[in-house]
């Protein structure tokens, strides 16, 4: 059978690749065509467009790139029509995917959505469109099932969180091998995860690296995003005690003592590795003011949202400054505070439902096609 997948970010590429592997277990003759990245390409099939060409964030940035986005939508519709998939699978990336889903449903394609848009945070009105154009929704956060079914009377499948599988499948390097490969010394590591988009990285790294001199007993390691070339980080790694690793984020986290993390999926990944973290975010000033008016959640990190309380400190916009960052990093490198945080992290993993998200979703999709 034929499957068309659309992922618009690095995290979607990861989860899309694992979903494709699971679909192949159920349907060994599966034929894939997709928007995604290198990880999905490695599984097999045809890559239509790389997510590096789709990464626009914030209200202002989307406005400036509107013509490109509209061209991509037109291209996608034509490609789906030509391919005639048995299942169309959307992976997060709601601004683009929901537009395609509306059209696809009108054309009679079967629509599956893996990793729900975060409509519980903002744009809750999208539920009307989701009910009309999505045949099956597969949610990965425990509170999302109640949100859809109890509040909006729309049945969904809670499949567990795919990050648990992704982390469990990764073969970690031994500490000494990791240090030798990357030219590191024996000091404990503070990981820096500044995001994946150029504009995001530029905003975050300057402040994140401002505390390096305050922690001489540590070495700071930047996790380079797969969407960027290593040379992009050259201006940021001139300071002594700062290194860059590319495509080694899980190995980096597994060997780190603490982390400074830009808000997003990486906050949850860091927590699942049981690494104390400070969650950071600073965006375009206009985009941030607009977001404040429309986003309806108490926290920005997935860790705190899932737990329903502040487990990790969030430094947002003006609070994200060298003084506050130094204060919070000092806090999470204290042994007592780390012990308290570890207990919350173990509770977090229990709430996420254990392993099997990709397999669970693949089984449901293939079953739906065959029935």
C-alpha cells in the first residue's frame, strides 16, 4: 500500500522515520513518499521536499515568506494527487498540514494525524476543522485524550510518546569515547541546546554562552542542529571552554551534568535523559506579544505542561538574561536540588505511557486501511 507523510521539522523527521519503520513491520511492501528529512530518507521511499526548506517560525516570519508557503501548498497538493496514497499521514506541523488536510478530505483521501497540533494551547477553534477533515488522530500527550474526547467529543488514540522509543533505540557512546571523539577534557558537561532554526539559534546562543566564565569547572557543549551546517556555529565557539558537536544530541545529553534548552521538544528529551535543565525562550518581540494574547497555557515547556506544575525553571523573553540564567544554572548544579528534580522526572516518564508509540500508531493506520 502507498503512504504519503508530511513532516516539516527535525522532530517530525525523527518520528516520521520511526513510524515508517513500524509501518514496514505491518506492511513489508509499503511504498512511501514524503516531506521530511534525512532520517525518513534513510528508511526508504521518495523525499519530495526537505524540512530545511519549510522552517518558518513566528507570525512575522511566516508573513514575510507567505509566497513560498503558498507555492509549497500547491506543489504538495499536485504531488498527492499524482501519487494517490492509501493513507495520508500528517506529522505535527499544523499550519501547513491542516491546510492540506482540508483539501485532501474533499478529494476523498484517508487522513491520519500523528502528533496532534497543540490546539489546547492556542487556536482551539481548529477543532472544528479537525473534526471535519481528519479521519483518525493519534495523540502523544496524556492530557490530550481528555481534551479531545471529554471537551470536544472527538475520539482519538493515545499511543504514548515516540521520544521514549527514539531514546531507547539509540546506542549511546561510552563517556571516554565521546570525549575523545570531540576533543573534550574531563570536566563535567553543561549541554546547550539552542534550537534548530537560524534566527532562533542567534537569539538564544548569545545569552546562553554569557555564563560560561561563571562556571569554570564545567565545559559547555553546543548541540548543533541537523538542519544547520557546522560552520554556522563558528562565531559562537570562539570562547574558551565552548565546543560544538553535530548530530550527537542524545550522546551529549547522556553524558551531561546539566543543560540550557530552548523551549520545544528538546525540553522533554532532556528530561527523559534525567538531566537537570533550564528552559529558555526569546523570540521576535512583536511575535511574542501576539503569542501572549492567544496562547492559553501556564507553561511553555512540555515537561511542566505534562506534570501540571513547574518542575523545570522557564526563563522567557526579558527573564532570559545573563543574571537570571546564572542564578538558575547554579541552582540545578546543586546536588540537593538535582535529587528533587530526578523524582519528578521519573513521574514524568510514567505519565507518558511507556514504549511503543510508533508501533501502536502503525498498527492502527494499517488496520484502518485494510478494513
